[in-house]
C-alpha cells in the first residue's frame, strides 16, 4: 500500500499549496515572492528563452485564444473515455445501479450546454447604444467606482461596477473576471451561465470520484485484491491492485479536481450571495490597505473605506445573477 500512502501525501501537498496561494493572493507578500523568484530565475535562464517564455505567456493569458478551451475539452474527453472504457463496464458487472452510473453523462450534457453559452454569450459589452441605460443600473459608491469616469479606449462613460477588459479590449457591465477556460469575460449577462457551468463541472467530477472510489473499495478491499501479488516478466513481485493504473490515476485527478472546483464554487457562491464581483472582492481590501504605497492616502485626507452597497438580501442578490437588470433591453439595443 506504499503507493496509496505516497499518492495521498502528494494530494494533500497539492491542496495545501493551492490553499496557501489563495490566502496569499490578497496580500502583497505573494507579489514580492513572485518578483523575487522571477529575479532569481532571470539569472539562471538565458535571455532568448526568457523572451520566448514571455511571448508564450502573453499569448496564453493576455490575448483571446482557444488553447484552454481545447485543453478543457481534451481533459474532459480523456476522463470520460476512461470512465466509459473501464469503470462503467466493471461497475455494471458488480451490480451498480444504472441510474447512478449514467449520472455523469447527464451532467456532461448540461455542462457542455452551459460551457458553450459561457464561451459565446455577450458578457455585457458597453457600447454607445446601451451606455445610458447601463449607467442607471448601479449606484456609484465614489470609492471604487466614481461618477463621470470615461474609458478612452472604448470612448464610453463607465457605469458603476464595470471594467475595461484588456484581453477582450472592451468595457464590460458588472465585470467579474476574464476566464481563459471559456475565452470570454464573465459579466452581468453571462454570470448565470458560468455559475451553472461551474456547478455541473464540480458535480460531474465529484460523482465520478464517488463512483470510482466505491468501485475500487469494493474491488480492492472487499475482495482482498490489495493483498494479491503476482510475479511480472522481470521476476519482480507486484501488487495485483496496481494493474488498474489508469483508474487509479483518473481517480486521483477527479478527486483533486473535485476539491479545487468545490473550493472555487464555494467562493463564487459566496460572491453571488453577497452581491460582489471577483474584481470588487479583490480591490475591496486594497482600497484601504495602508501597507500599499500606491493606494495610501495623505494623513489629512478623509479615510475612504470601501463598503458593499449593492447587497439587498440573499434572494435579491441571486435574482440579480439569474435575471440581470437591463439585460434584455440592452441586448436588443446591441
Ligand atoms: Zn473600455
Ligand atoms: Zn475579457
């Protein structure tokens, strides 16, 4: 069972790493750490290679491209192929309920519909035609979103809660973030599609993780398979359990994905319930951070603390995501 112990240790390490990065991402320590790391690396890696890496990173994260969509579909395809090829058949032989086994496919269909909608839908592009109506939707807080601000690239007045996306080169109403996995901005009009996409993706990973775990537990522990050994071609003693490497690898992948996606889903649901966008959550602390020189105010100035003025109760906040104000009339105007 050494393999399993090592595997669990590896999984725990990855999860601790991700949680630490999430906690540090709101502080300036991580930026300092990244800058220090980049300086060390710049002395080791040749200049031409650094330039090539910068070009690749710029292409991947600062331009609109389909790389992550392809990667997403490839990984999803591989996991479902393995599930269909091995787990599904074995589970049927072991007498698992067919409804239970078909659940990942149902989730896949719903997921692909909302994935496509997240990719192709208009997130809330602000144009000259809808600028006026969108300016009326949210109140200006005068801290994070002052009145009468203009985007000189798009040549529009910026409504409260909007932001110019540098990747898409457009201003987006109730801007949340730019998602490379769907190659689109997430804003007022497609946040609902993105939320359901995330929910079904997490559910499909978790369902597969549960089915594969129950299958392996039944196969390995109940039938004492983990104690069975055989002698391989080279004369080494091997555990029979390790003859299912693809299933074990897939299980590790979907378990890790379930935790990561589950954590991100909880964060997204928290933002939806409290009526905040990722952009506002990220900038919220920085608006009054005394340690950051670029946002520090002169001591004589009145302290301006950011306060969320858009939350009007759980149901109203969720209603805003699923029935965004002015979406229909503004969509017609585009
Ligand atoms: Zn703009
Ligand atoms: Zn964008």
